[in-house]
């Protein structure tokens, strides 16, 4: 495939996924991520520029299919089933963002997804992540004053006043990577709150300290960094992770993506092939591929596996450690 045809195929993938309200999106790094999703009947507004994406009253997504963008479709095993996604990757030497280590005022957000937000003030939270700048944005004078009082300090410094006020201020969260941005307008949940429906963000200091760009369970090609991801409708759970009746059409739809954008060696292992010694995939990922194949075979035969959210969560944290 020529570079131009590859770029066209990637752009087509993004456009088709954006048109599907069943597809959710993420942008960020391990421990700091923004998610965009929308309801089937939710009103959307086109972007005022050439970027691909849309805005709703709860959030926005704006993407650019840069020439070196590489989709990587994958499945990961969890205790009672599997997860799937298509990571949007850039070469490690071409993905870096600003790497600011302290809260920094950036001025008006001229690239905001909505024109009405382009005079609001953008602040980088200074998380020093390789491939994403995690920012907040506001036009409220009191919130701007509070954010300015923390400029020049690390976000999690006990002396920084921002952390204590962030939930109450609930500024827009704006996560930016080379491939685009996700903006979240919904309020930040209070301590102990569950993830809200619709666009939201997670910033988890414990995971940030690992310095990873992605979870250890995610089979990203060597030399590449996932900056964002698309999450097609899952066969046995909805966007909030709640169980639904197994949908074979959703299963088949993702297998098409896996054939087109997945790792050929992992696909071979999943389909019964041997894990070659010269393969670049790890034993861990090969074993996970076999587990996914086994549990998918059960679902396809009509068997139902009981959900065990606690076991899935425990396994995810163990694998990411």
C-alpha cells in the first residue's frame, strides 16, 4: 500500500467511526485520559474548520489524520471476557508534546472545537506526559484567578491551591495530542463519584507515577506510542460496561477491523498458530490472544459467562503494575 492510499484508509476509518454513535473515543496516556461518547439521538455540531469531529453540549472531539498515524486494532483478556479497541499510534520520535512539568498558562484557546470557546484561557496542568498535554480551560474570572495562583507549581504539590478547587471550578478539560483533541464540558464528579455518562476524564496520580504510555496488557507495536483510541461497540457490554445480550454482529464487525489493522502474529496465535521465537510479540500477549479466542468461542456457541467486575478490575490493575 502506498503512503497516500494508507493515509486515505486511515482517514476513512476515522470518518466511519465518527459517524457511528456506538463508537466511543479516548485520548491521553496511562493514568490521564479523556473520553468522548454521544447518545444516538444527541444533537451534534460540525467543527468550524477542516478537522474531523464534532461537538455536543457535553464535549467535543477534533482529529487530524496525520501522514504517520498508524491504527493498531487489538483485543485484551480480562477475567470474564475481553476488551477491544483500535489504538491510534504515532512513531515514538514524532509523538512528543510539550512535556511541561508545572501548571502553565497558555493564553486563549484558539484551536477550541467551538468558536465560542476560543477566547477562554487554556492552562496546561503540567503532568509531563510524552504524547498528551492535559489542560483545562475557562472564561470564568474567579476560576482564572485560582488557576493563575497555581502557575509555576506541580499540580499535585500540596501548596498548589488548584487541586483543592478543581472539582468546584469544573473548568473544561482539554486533552491535546498530535492527532487532535478531546474536550469535556460536563462537571467533574466529586470524590468517590462514579464515571458519568458521556464525555469525562480520569487523572490518576498512582498510575501516572509509572511513567508508562499505555497499559502492559495493550499490544502496541514496538517503536510506536498510542495517543488516542476508538472503541467500537462491544459484543456483550454497553458504553458504561453493563452487560447486554451477546451481539454477534458487533463481534464480526470488530473482527473485520482486527483483520485490517491488527498484528498479524497475534492474529495467527489467536487462530491456533504457534508463537514463533522470531516474533516481536511477547509471551504475555500471545497467551492473552489464546484466552480471548477461547472465551469468544464460548460466546459464539451461545454460552453466557457471568460478569465479575471486581475480578476484571483486580486483573487490570495487576497487569498494569
